[in-house]
C-alpha cells in the first residue's frame, strides 16, 4: 500500500521495517533541508535532495556527477541564483538557473537565465529571457521583450527573437555548405513569378511607437507564395534568397529578351540587305527603262522624219501627176 507515494506495511507483515526504511530514503529527497550556507557540508548529498540556504536564498540540489577518476559521486550543486527580490517576486526552480532582477520572473530549466525585467520566463535549457513578457521556452533560445504588454515567445530551438528593432553594422547569416543538408534546386523563373505576384506595400509595426515605416510583403502571402516562414514572420535569409533567385530569373529573362532581339536584328539586317538588292535591281530596271524610253523617243523622232519625208514625197508625186494630166 502507498500513501502519497510512501509505503505502508500490509497488515500482519513481518518485514514491516523494509517499506519504512524505503520511506526514510525517500524523505531525504522529498523534505527540503534548511540551514545556513556555511553548514551545507554537514549534510550528505543524495540524488534529488534539496538544501535551502536560509541566509542567502540559494538552493542546492543533490546531483550525480563524476570525480576526476570517472567514478560516480553525488555533490551539492547550486540550483540557481536569485540575486534580487524574494520567492514571491521571482522564482528559480532548476539547477544552475538564475534570475538577476526584476519582478515576476521565472527560470525553470537547467542553466536557464532571466536577465531582468518583468513577467519573463526561461523554461528551455540554457535559454535566456529579458525585458517584459519574454518567453524563452525552447532549449538555447534567447528572447528579448520590449516595454509593451505583448508577449513574445521563442518558436524553435536555438533561435534569437527580439520584439525590439535590432541595430548593428552588419548581420551575418550562417550559410556554409558544410552547415546545410537536403539541398534542392530553385527555379529562378518560379521565384521571379512569385515576386511579381506579391503585394509589396509600405507599413508601420503596431508595436513601433516611433512610427518608423517599412516596405515589404505580408508574411502570410510570402509563406503562401514560397512555402517559407509562417503567418507572422519572414526569415531574412529567405527574403534574401528569394530576391537573389528572382534576380537570376530576371537575368535569364533579360538574356532571352536580348537573344530574341539579336535574332530580330539579324532578321532586320537580312531584310535590309534584301531591300538594298531590290533597290539596286529597281535602279537597274529604271536605268534600262530610261534607255528604252530614250530609244523609243529616238525611234519616234526618226518615224516623224520618215512621216514628213513620206508626206513630202506624196505631195511631189501628186503635183507631178497633176502636171501630167494638164499636158494631155
């Protein structure tokens, strides 16, 4: 039988001491030890045991580790650091976690840290939260909240997320070939078509009290067009990659246009050469026609002279015939 996970001997059991001894073992971890920090060494650490230093507020946990020889040992290790406030204002509930100030903050995973601020949560291993209503809920995540009451939360392991604008001389994105897997080709023409279909507008962020304006597409439309990102955000590496692919697509399209123009220019040149040949043929025909016109004019003049000669001869013949008739 158990009561709150403690063992109770069965009625008539002869070995009743065994479950009770197990209870004593469990009590070592269930009951928090409380004493001043200087007396910690007087208590034997057990795995899962907890010691609260009443003078410093630091919590120590019994943790299994290894000594220099590689043998397993159990040691007292700091659970976390609560440098300001009390357990009602901030809470540290895991090994090597820390809250360094503020109000209503909680570090609840190993090596998690809240740097300060209000109502922040670091619940991922080695996660960091700061500002206001920042939630670093994934391992290795770093989340900074701004002064507003809007909550900002991590969405994946090892990411950095800031509710505030981040200013720096330059941002470097990990892009080494060795750091990537599952590479797949991108169709530049599809990227260009997608960019052409996007609605790019000017806008202000609701949380930006300074009213700074920005230009870009909506995250949901970007995700729908390229299957990248989500409804709320666009990764800069995706925006850059899509823009580069679209530029490549535009370059290909310009090359195709130049090739088509070159073919048209070649066709125009060929037509112009053919037109020149036809012009030359026309000129030659016109010259030949002019020569024929001149020949016709010469023949017509010669024919006119012959007609005049014939008229003259006919007139003389008629006069002669009259003279002959009169002599008879």
